């Protein structure tokens, strides 16, 4: 089941490239992915307002949990 989800995530056009690089790329690619997620949150907060943080909070929580699991 996990392999199906992984393949589905990799098939998303641009985001899939970043996710694949974070998991299978160079050792420091993971940190660049996390930095991009944080920059996306900051940009969303700037453009839309605080509601953007509420909408992407589950994504941020997932990324943090993955970071603790891998580390």
C-alpha cells in the first residue's frame, strides 16, 4: 500500500520531482525540500493571509513528523 502512495506522489508533475529528490537524491536535498515548504508557507501567508497557514497546517505537521521519523 505504501508503494502505491509513493508512486502516486512521484507522478505529480512538479511536486513529485521535489519529493523524489528529497527521498532518493543527494543527502542534503531533503533539507532543501524542507526549506521550500517553509518558503511556500511564508509566501502564502504574505499573499493570502493567515488562512493560508490554516490550510497548509496538516502538510507542515506531516513534514515535521517525517523529519522526526527519519532523524
